[in-house]
């Protein structure tokens, strides 16, 4: 099977990518209806091939091993060999390392955004597009795609000082 023929499933877990401006608190929050921003992002990009599972709408800083186990189970249950997990940037590396080595036969790519998609001028579309392509081309394992770079699970970590993921 060529990489382009690999079926892809997106597993959505929230994070900054999915947040909107909350006028009540003047901060960031998830949409009141719980709907993800990702289907709209995909439609704008004319990207209609990935299947989508909306699993969680949470800030990854609130994740425990319970949420990571739910992500693991969703990945394991997916029929597709190529998976993209949207995730908050704060604990993306921790989740990648939790999943690493536990999903034989799957290529799992975690990605997210530093700025919400709903705000415009976001890195969400760039990162998600890169992750979808990477999931079709990378070998089996757990990876991260952020800021135009691919990271092995062991190396996926946000640099808080620079506000990006660095090698």
C-alpha cells in the first residue's frame, strides 16, 4: 500500500486549537455546544477524506491518565492505520509518551495549535495539514507534528520560553 492510500482518522481531544473567545469571562473556552472547530477547518481546506471522532473537549493541562487511556482506546479501536490526535500543547509530549509502544500497526501523530483556529492567523491549519500528511507517510509509531517539524514521541516537548516546539 502506498502512503497516499492509507486511510486517516482524526481523534479530537480539544486543546487551544478548539477554543473560542468567551465573552462572559473575556478568556478562552470551548464552544458551549461542545462542537469542535476541526470539521470547519477541514471544510475550508477542502480536505474531505479523514474520518473524524470527537472524543473530548478538554484543556490538556486537565488530562490525567484516564483521558490518556481513553485516547489510547480510541486509537486502538480505529480501523484506520493512520491516526491524527488533536491535543493541547501543554501536555502533548506526555500523552505521546503514554501512547508510544502501545499501538502496534498504527501511525499516530499528535498535533495542536498555539493560537485558536477561531481567532484567525492561527497555526492550527498548518499543523493539522502537516499531521494528516505525516500520518500517511511516517512509519508505525507515535509522533508529533508542530511548527513544520516532525518529532518522535520521546522528543515532543513545547518550549514555553519560545512558544513553539523545537528540536
